[in-house]
C-alpha cells in the first residue's frame, strides 16, 4: 500500500483526493487508518473493513463506481440519483439505503434535508453525498480520535443510520421550542406577526415530513428483510432507531396539530378584535344617528324654521342634542350594549 494519510488529523482537516472525500480501513477495535485511491485499488477483505466516502458529482468517482467498485449498474444509478427519495433495497452484491438527514450547513435551513446514500456488503461501506452532510465527519472523528468508532462494516452501516436519525431529533426539538415560543406569546404578542410565524413553522414541518414519512417505511422494509451479514445486535439497534424515528414522526405530527390549533386561536382572536372594532363603530353610529337627523333637519334652510330669529336657539338645540346623547347612553347601558 502507499503511504496513508496520518490518522491523527481531525475529520474536517482530511484532504480530499479527486472526489475521494476520505477512505478508512478499520482496525476492528474502534480505530482506523486513512487511505488514498491507490490503497483502495489494492484492498481486499483480508485487510479489514473498509469505508469509502465519495463526492457523487466527481467524474473520477463515476469512473471508479462503474469500473472498479464491483457494484451493479442498477445500484450505481440509485446511488447517483440526485433526486432519489428515501428507500432501501437488496442489490446483487450489497444492500442500499438512501436516507435524508438534517441540513446542518452554515446558512442552511434544517428542513432543507440532505440525502445520505449508503451501500454495504458486510466488508465494505460506500457512502456518497451530493451536498455536505455532517454525519460522516462525526463518525470519522470517532475513528480517528480516541478509537471509539465502529468496529466492523455492519456496525458502521448501523451507526451512520442512527446518527442521521439523532440529528433529526435535534431538529424536532428546535421545532418544539419554536412552537412553545408561539404558544407563550399568543395572549400578549402581535397577532399578525404570530400568524406569520405559525405559517412559516407549518411550511417547514411539511417539508420535513415529506421525507420523514417514506424514511420510516424504508427502515421498516429493511428490518423486515435484513441483510444476511447484519448480526442480531445490529438488527436490534436498527429496530430501536426505526422506533425512535417513528416517534419523531409522531412528535412532528403533534407539533403540526398544535400549530393548527394556534393558527385557529390566532384567527379567532383576530376576528374578535375586528368584531370589537365593528361593535364600537356601530355604537358610535347609533349615538350620532339621531343627532345627525336633527342637524340635517335644522339645516334645510326653508321658511318657517323655528328659532331663526332667536339668539338663544343655537344653545337650546345644542343642549337638547346633548340631552338626547346622554339618554341614548343610559338606554345602551340598560340594554347592556355598553
């Protein structure tokens, strides 16, 4: 083998090599050694489990997949499809899992979920990415740091899937906090601003659920027909991850229901505010309706209008209208309109 990259590097510092983001030969006790393309070409199962993480957009990776990886064309097509929905299937030489992970890239929204594509045959794990995904780097740090990482390809396969699900849980917690913040401000906050926040949250939840629901089905399918190289312990851990993912989906639905209730509550409060405003305007109109009638009547300027020649007539009419207004207010209070 060629000289490998020093294993003391942190995952984020590992240099990329023409589409090869990193490759690790695991030592079976939680550690690993970084490899180059040339090392991968000379690898066989007797050297130990191998993990290859590549950039799906690289021409060199496409060439390697087609000519050197040993994968079938159907498997390669599924792994390279940039718009593939979450799914699992048993290929001729290995098992394929396509999942969506939370986008933790700087400046990105968590609901802009990033696909992680995995293939494993029990000795090798091949992972591909179209966009940066944090999960593989976290697991690589476990291997390169204190040698506390996966010890075999099946364990790595399960570990990567579990990590993706863990990050989904963090996003669910964030949505829960946003929902609690909205609910806590319904009584005091600005209704228009809160309606905008609720609409944005519901839209985010729709995007996340769009990929989470088929992901649950994909994992359940894998557990129904697990690959032969997956040990019972990994199957149990995978089942626990699937159950956890199902609970996250239930939490997501619960937050959606709470957002719908909050939206209805805000709509009712807005309607109440509008009704109150209309009520006040109606009272004001009712008070000034007779007064408007009197001012209109006395302003018609025809002969015979009483008080035209009396200097005190204006004050008499004004006093009469004030008395009428007070009488109206008393009647409205008696009728409990005020």
